[in-house]
C-alpha cells in the first residue's frame, strides 16, 4: 500500500513537494478511531517513545531513592536543545547518583539549539556527552541501574536488562509481543524498535486507561504525564513544538517528536494515543500533519491552533526574508 499525500509544500503558486505518510489514532482497547495510510507498516518512532522508556525509571523507586523530582522525569522524556537549563540539570543529576559524564554511553555532540551551539563555540568549548539531546534518557537509565544494583557498563545494548525492561513494558501496553520486532540502534546508541503505527498508538492510549495494570505501573505512567505537563520546557526547549504546544495546552495534549518525521500524542481527556509519520522524514510536514490531526480530533481549540501557527502553518522564506512558499495539509488527507 502506498501511503497518501498528507502535506503539500508550495513554492509560489505551484506544489514543489508532496509528503506521504500515515496517521493512527487508537483507544486503549486497540480500536482505531482514525486511520490514514498504512498503519500496519513498520516504522522507527525512535525518540517518540521516550514516555514509555521512562516508566522503569519511575517504577523502580529510583526517583524517591535519590531525591529526584518532576524536572528529572521530564528530562528523562526529553530530546532537549542542550540549553543551560538542560545540561546543568544533567550534570547535577549525575553528581547526585555519583556517576559522571563518562558513564553516559551516548556520544558527545554540540547542543541542538543554534544559540547554545554558537555560545559554546564562541567560548572555545567542545562537544560533551551531556549536550546530547538524549542525555536525560541515558541518565535516567543509569540511575535505574545504579538503584537496582545492575552493571552500568553497556546499558545501551539490546540485551541489557535496562533495555529489556522497557521493551517488556511496551509489549504489555501494546497488547502484543514487541520483542520479536526488528530493531536497530538509534543516534544516541540505544536500541530502536521498528513497529506498526497502530501498535504504538494503542500503547500510548494505555496512559489514559491503565485498566489491568499493576498499581506501580499506573503510578509511574501518571507521574510521567504530570511531570511532562509541569515541565514542558525541559522536554525540548526554545523554538520547539513539543514545549510550545504543551505549554499552550497543559496535560490534555502531551506530545513528543521522534526523528525522521515522527510524532506521537497522548490525549488524556479523550483517551487516545496518536502515532504519525511522514515517509520522507520532513520535520515541517510532520508538524503540519500533527496540528491537522489534533484539530480534527478537537484536541486543540481554534485559538490554540492559531497560537501555534508558526509550526502548523509554516511559511517558507528565502535568504532575504521574503516569504516564497508554505506548507499545508493536502486535500486527499481528509483533514483540515
């Protein structure tokens, strides 16, 4: 099945790019309340599943053991900009658990946010592991391993207990065994599963309806949702849709980006999980699609949508600053 064109990119009065993809919106019982494109096709959501990957960190008791709080939980779910508010928290957190930057098994990178990157370069600084946008997730996994008395070396590898924990949890939430799914390694050196969009959407919906789960798991999931809602800036940072949208909406609409054109959302008031991907990985097209889906589901008001127009209705400018094009939802998507 060829996915439909969901977003068009215009240059002047003609379409320059047509971006195909899928959307799956599921309830906790697996019912797809909205399905566009091939939602059974495998894709790599990558960082979009960090809310799920944070569950063992909270469930293990490590948060209480080390005196951590909602800021640390939000950062565990982050693909952050590498601004000072992010990197300082990672460094202090590592001190708290008596480990160091060298224990992080993500690579050293420059900060994601241009201003933070340029500031570091101007000061003569070098890329560090705590600058990596996934350093919060890595620190959370280190914290869990230290609390449980597990070896921290090679925690990034697929067969390490730290990785098998979240894979097992994802299987429970999805209602199917994901351990047999194909996998590779993400940019931060941790395993990434390739899974159907509707499987992920159902797993995310379980954050809204945790019937049948243990009390510890229910508590962990609700704590993660509240932490992300309380600290949206830590999840991404300046000029990022995740932080901007969650600041605008609060807990009813919680979102997370993944690499290569992926987004997820948890709609807590409606009980839905959302998974979407633009096939060619275009970030702007994915954000336009997310906005259209949230409006279709009445998860955003018209005022909230308009407040986020820089993401949902982005214009294209040339080097002079002249507006020369735009993105918009395609008519064949059935959205908009």
